[in-house]
């Protein structure tokens, strides 16, 4: 059976956007997703383009779809059935954006090719292809236009790297019909997406939507499938940030890793920051021993095919 493809996009969440279609619980749709730049970044683009991306063109999402009989207090389940890879993606440092925006005021852009197994960030830095959609959400109850950039209690730009094929995301309905939209596909991303971008790419995604009447939840939750890693686990290089403020601890841990990659592996700091965003993982290691908390930042050694980079 041929699955209907949704092509039309919008650039903000709004309960008053007319839906493209009314669907029923159990319907499956294929979404033709444009990358986070709205298609403005090309394989031959220079970093300067990041200084003039129009805000109203960023993070386009496909939709919205109206779920028949969905009402506030219900839950819409989104089963992620498939992702169809493209061929290339981009990672950028956008001035004024990202965890360490104050450290990186200049634009920086990297184009990476990928296939169904790997993302080739550099000849000796190869990251597993692990596609997902960064933005999956419903319309908020508050009237008016709402930016797609921040996440919300009804979903949105969640950037949860574990929403891969086979995962099921559950979203609380705030408006009649829910008004479901999806976009912002990534070829790979680390936990935290610290520089503000992953390997951003256009990609088709297929999802099945189901309605759960009266199963009220306060925020998104998801069911993650068991997944065999496509790359051998060779351990991790881990830096930490110890601080009474979790945000500062996160910054300190990432800065520590960037400094280590720069000094021991000879990486340009902007390159190292971008690598942290697409392959590293921020974790809260300790949040009970006041007054200081520990944030750890992990880089998998297996992404480095050069032995010298594994011992930094």
C-alpha cells in the first residue's frame, strides 16, 4: 500500500493554522522534510551564509495534521517507522546561538557526506549514522504564533537523539485535533547538541499516529527500542564540570573537552566544538551532594579511526 506523503511546511506553531489533512488513529504518513536551514544551505555554501539566514525560514516542519476526535487531555502517540537517508548534511556555529555562544562569535560551517552506515566528518573521524527528527510536536493551547526553536510541554524542538526508528513518542494534546507537525531531521547528533546544530539534513520520515483517549500526561515521554550499536564500543574520553549551577557545569565540561581536543589532538577549537555537538554526550553525573553538582561530557573513542586520537 502506498503511503501518502506530506510536503507542505510551516515555520511556527499556531493553533489557528488550517490543517493539511484530517487523519484517524492508526494512520501512517510519509513526511518530506527540509533541513533546518529551509534548504538555503547548499554543499558549496560558505560560513558567511549563517549570518544571514532569515529567522522566519528556519526549522520548517511538515504539517499540521488534525487527529480526528483528539481533545485536550488526550495523548497522541507517534511511532517512528522509518527514515530515508539523503547524502549530505551541514553543521554550523551560528553567531549568538549554542551553549558556548560567547566563546564562538564567528560563523563556521562544515559539510559532511554520509551513507546508511556512517557520517564522514573527517577522513579519520567517522560517526555512526543515527537518523532522527529533532522537531516533533503539537500546537500549544496559547493563541498566536510560537517559535519552533524552543521545546514545549506539547513537544516541538526536542532534539532527543533517541527518537530513532522504532521509538514511540507520546505527546499531550492541548488543542482540538492536536495539530501534529514534524521536521528538523539529523543524520547524527550528540546528547545536548551543544553547538546548536547536529548534522542537519533533508530526509523523508514515516510515522504512524495513534490516539489515546483520556491518557493525560504532563509532558512528552517516549519508548525507546533496543538498538544494536553500529560501531564497536572502545570506551569514552570524559571531561567534567563541577559547579553549583548545572548550566555552568555543562559549559565547563564542554570547554574542558574542546581544550583537550585542541591541545592533544591538534583540532581547531571551532571544529572541536562542532564535533562535541554531533558526537558527544552531556550527562548529569551527580545532583545530590550539595552545594556542587557534576556534569560529565563523553566522546566515544570509536569515532576516531586514527589511533593517536584515542589517547587524548
